[in-house]
């Protein structure tokens, strides 16, 4: 999969009065594009896009009407409600008031990767799903921080989001993973992935790259990794980064800022915040105690 951009959307975000507050452009998120903005009332026709479009309403209620070539359905959508438009379908839409939104665009490969096969999604107008809402807001939180080290976490959230959409809004019956797929990684597989992680703590680490090392799909790898370690890959990776940062703080002479970058944190403040949250200590205090 490749990083998505405005060219992959259906055009709503290109309307002249929309000014995104933040987007995922340039962050290297494969198969995923996220944008947060305030929208004005409008009515417009849009050509089909190659990506599925999910719009989470951060404010409301607001009336939305939708259809293809003509408006055929209407719903007053509250805060936390969402709008889903599948890939490959034209859209006519009318927004009845000002609205704060987060747009998420997922390509077909992301859905297929999460489910193990192609899935056709339904049109949705005004549903609410607390888990899906939290997943979208988690992506928006990463955008707020512009955290370039969160690649594995973003891949994990994107995979969960794709699987959630497929489970709740698939036109066909989803096939559950075979029981054998739920077994844990073997010793050899786990050692291969762990060593690869440790050699690249200062780099963004895509889930797809880890899965490819052991010949698994992203969804298979995530399940097997968690069965082996008790943690999803992004949390395990964070633990490795914190362990390495702690070792360098206790025994090395590098500055805290240099250690942060070498261990995959965006900057010193990011390391300090993360270490305080997970270990209950700051880098400076750990260095003094070392």
C-alpha cells in the first residue's frame, strides 16, 4: 500500500471554503488518509473515489441528506455519529449546517488486509459506534501531536478501524479467522521480529513490514503477536524503546535529546511525557538515580 492524499479522496476536502486544521499528509500512513476540519453548509455532487470515506461528526446535531444524482435519504446526525460512503460510488450530499468533522479515507487494500479477503461496504448515514468513534479520535490525537514515531500504533488503529467497518457494514458475511490462525508466533518468528525491532528503534516501523518478515498478513500477525506477548505490537515496541532509553540514561553520556531520537521518540519532551506516563519517572530523574 502507498500513502494516500487528497487525490485519493472524492473531493469534499477540496471545496474552496474547507480549511483543514491538520491532516496526515507527509506522515507516510499507508492506505490511510485523515483530515480534521470545520465544514460549512453545502450541496454538491462528487465522483466515485477509490477509497472508502468515513466522516465522524465532532459536533451536532446537523441534518445531512445523501443519494446518487438526487437526494434520497435524510438524517439528523448528533455528535459522535458518522457517515460512511463506499469506494467506487458517486455521491450527492447536502450538509444542513456548520459541522466539525474528522474524515478518514481507507483504500480497498486496507480493508482486505484487515479481513483477509475483499469486502463490499454498505452506505451508512448517522450510525453511532463508541468503539469506532474512539478509534477515529485516536488517529486525530496522533495528528495533533504530529508524532512521526507512532507509525506502528497508527497501523494498528487503522487495522482495527478497517476490521470494525467490515464487521458492522459488510454486504457479505465475514469469514472468521481459522482457529489455527489464533495460535501464537513460534519462537523463531518472535525472535526474528524482536531482533528486527531492536535494530530499528529509531525508525518508523510499519506493521506490514513486521508481518512480512514471518510471512503473515497484518491481521494474522497482530493476533499471533498478541497471543505470544500479551500485548499488541505497538505496545511491545514502546516497551523496547523505553527499556533502551532507560539503559542509555543510566549508563551513557548522550544528552537526553539525543537519547530520545535514538530510541524512536520525536523529541525530548515526547520521551519525558511517555516515560512519566509508563514508568512514573522522568529521564532527568532516572539519569540522576543511575
